[in-house]
C-alpha cells in the first residue's frame, strides 16, 4: 500500500497554481523529486564535491565511492548480472543513440533489417533513420493489434526477414500499452536478432528484471523516476559492450594514450568519457533507495488502481474518447491520452491549468502513432504513486467545465 501522506515527501506539492493545490498529471514527461533525492544532491556539493576515479585525496575517494555505489544500486534494481553492465548516460535518448552509433554503425551493414514499431517514441525512431541514410539499413515497422499492443502474428512474419535488431518500447508514453518484452525477445533471438528495449516509461512504474527479459540492451531515464535530470542508464550485456567501440572519446575512457595510439579503458568507463554527472548519479542512488522502500509492486498496483478509476470516470464525459486500450486491458500503464472532439487539446490543458492541474497536450514525441490513427494531438494525463483518486475527481470536474464551454 502507498502511504496517503506520501506527497509530504515532495516539496513541490506545497506549491499553489493559480491559487489552487498543484495536481501533477504530467509524470510521463518527468516526475517530481522527493526531499531525500534533493538532500543527497546538495550533500555532494556541500560536503564532498570533487572529481572521481583518479584523485587520491579524501573528497575524491568519497565521491568515487558514492558514484560507484549508485551504479551497484541500479544494477540491483533491474537485476543485472554485474555493475559493469550499467553505463551512465544523460537519458534514455542518449542510451539508444549510444547503441545506434557504437553497435549499429559497426555491426550493421547495407540491407540489414531493423524492426521498430508503430508505438515508438521519436527517440527510438530517428537514430535508426539516421543509420538508414548513413549505411543503408532497412527499417520495418511492427503494426498494432486492436488493443494497441504489438501485433505478434505480424511480428513473427517480419522476423522471417531475419532482422539484425529489434528495437521496441516497453511501455507506450501515449496509450499505456505494456509490451510482452520477454516473448518479443525470445522470438527475436530465435530469429538471430539483437533486442534493444526503450524502458523509459516502464522502469519508473514496475519491477524490471533484465535476466528474465534476456534483452541485449535496455535504456531508461532517472528524471522519470524521481531522480535528477541529465541522468540516464544504458544496460548492455557485458560481452556486447566489451566488443563495441566507444561512443564518445576523451578523458576517463582511456587506458593509455600516445601520439600514435590509444587503448580503451575497461567497462563501464569506456563509455563514460569526460567528467560525468557525478552529483546526478549519487542522487540517483538515493532515489533508488527511496523507490525500493516503497516497493515497485506497490507502485504498480497503485497506478493500475488509479488508472482504472480514472478510465471509469472519464467514460461518463460525453464526447471524450480515450486513445488506446480500454479499461479491461490488464497490462495498461499509468497514463491516459484522450480527445474531446469539440475542444483542442491545448485548450483543454489551459483550462485544467487554471484549476491547478498539470497535463500535457500534443503528439508526445510519438507523431507516427498519432498520424496513423488520424489524430494530430491528444491530451495526456499520466500518473505516479503520489497521485490520488481525489485528484482525479478534480480533473473530472475540470473536464466537465471544458465540455460545458465548448460543446
């Protein structure tokens, strides 16, 4: 169970918007930060601010210890085999780009097939289109079934093309669809393909088990799970990461340098060139502790209950259409995108903001998905464990206000 007073852990919830209590339903874009994360960030800067890994003075040793301890926590959090499989990046977008430029540019060739899907965020589309232009890979798109999940029969047919890579989203940031990653990976491996998972929208909301999924790469962002901005993770199987060349070069990622030759450092340093986001990594470690104390199973259950409650309430608003899976789908994530035919999503968001409610409107960096289903944009309410049914009720009242104004 989630403690009803958990919002007290987050300083921002004392904020008033237009004189009203903040109701934050924009968690798919970024989450809010608990005091424990903020305190850890400040502690680093106030008490042991120093560069890491090569200093032999006390501040550097303390910073290094905290930085690497954070990596250990992340590895445990997603059940990775070892810390070396955890590469720190800026965000999930950079994690995907790292795979595209380091693995893709070196292990794909002209004519090789890359499978993506109609659900993808732009971050898992554009890098492969760049490779399409640079080296001539061929992109194929897995279509959706009636529930806005991947059409697995069509996926199996596409696997007959012998793709080299399957790059798919775990949970959609628009429809809430949660894809069966374990099955997708198993089928891909049987066809000889590597698998990259965009887990930006799943890692904050459910228990992730890398060893169970058996995917080759997985990326996510700290800022969507109560952590700092500018902090992301790429998980990669150790053997693959060892074979891949560096994505960025410079200090920290080298073993030796001469004017004639450079040798790369060991994992994970090979992929972390320059001074990293030390404060962010250390604060992210505190965030992992916080989420584990709450329990990822508790978080997932709370969000499922909340989205079910919200879907039921929304179904009574005349002219409101939910975009994606219906209320009976058991694997829907904690976000709801919808349209109201008589009101533009931007107008809806503006009126909700007047009531202190933060939602998002637009194509949510999933333009192909919106285009496919004939929607230029939608309004999205996305939930996290600190949201409450009472807040949903306030949103419903505000949406009724929208209906009365525009219909």
